[in-house]
C-alpha cells in the first residue's frame, strides 16, 4: 500500500475522531441570609449539547479536591453538575472534627438545611443561561450527609425530577413532609451500615405516605462510605467498596434516565 493511499484511507478517520473531553470546574457564588456560598460547576465543555443538570452534595467534608474529582467522574459527558456548598465559603473542614462541627447546625435546624439546598437548586437552574443544561431534566444526588440534604430537598416539595441518596442519613425532623414530595426518590445504603440502617423502618414508614415513586435499596455486605475512595480503612463502618460503588452508580444512572424520560405527573 502506498503512503498516499494510506493517508487517504486514514483521513476520514482522523476527521471523524471526536473532540477530546475537556472537564471544566467553574466557581459559582451566591448569597443567602447574609452568608456567602461558593460551589463549583463541573462539566465537559468539549460539546455544547444540552444534558441533564445535577445538584451534587458531597459528604460532610464539603467541597475539596476529592469532591471535585468525584463530580468530574460522575459528570463525564452525561451531566452538568453543581457541586454544592452547604456551609458557606468560609468553612472548609480539614478533618472529621471540623466536619462534624460544620454539619451540626444544619442537622439541628432542618429548615435551614432545606433553605440552603433549595437555594443551591435555584443556582443550578440559573446556570442554564451559559452552561449546556437542559432545564427540563434536573435532579440532585448526595453522599452521606449530602444524602440527607437531597432527601430534604425532595421533602421540601421541590420540582426537582429525582433525588438519589448514597449511604445517606435517612432521618427527618418531620415525617409529614413526605406528602410534599414530587421527585422520584432513590436511597441506596449498605446493608451492614451501622450508622444509617437503624433508621430504615422509620424512613420506609415515612415514604409510604408519599404518592411519588420511591425505592430503597440495600447493598449486601457494604458499610458506610462505600462510594468514598478516600475511605481506605480495612475495618470499621466507613470503607470504600468498589463493587458496591459501581453497582450504585449504575442504579443512579438508570433511575435518572427513567426519571427524565417519563411524563411528569405533577
């Protein structure tokens, strides 16, 4: 085969080769009740094709490099993600003690928690003005503490299409709020998670009041933190589990695809 012929055959393949993915992480700031917040908008900007938008609430460590990398992996070319600041831009926990102190006021005042996540959801909607977000396909996902937050977003009566909680706190300050839920709710917890599984009976009782679609999934042998790659302990209740993480992400993607594809009955 001559060099010219080789180049002619290869040329169409070179032209058709897709533009490389380029993940961008842009700061997004907002203010609520005198507190300034700073989130991060994460998406692949190699394409301007509109895609679903997700509010993502990280674990109690809040926004850091690990959380941003996780948002990038989940976003890929499928979603635009607003990684959400629940504490205020002056609070960035550096250890578990600081993280516990940061979440304490929000667990003590669930109205405050709901107000902050609703404001973050509004910020995601607003980003559609310049980011490739399909405003008709919006959801929220959360991890550990973040799981509790997105469940409270649903309980607040938000028009978010779906929420997915990973190894999240299932508790609520007011079980009657379940009657407000419009979103499709998926909660995925480890069957051996000693911190969240005791709350399952009350959670399922609460959800039985809800006329919206919901599902609770236990992943066998998984404990808490099963999606958190930094949870490297060999024992204890906070451990990364690659198999459980992969399984839960598949469930999330299926749940979101079904939620975005179905007719909204609200």
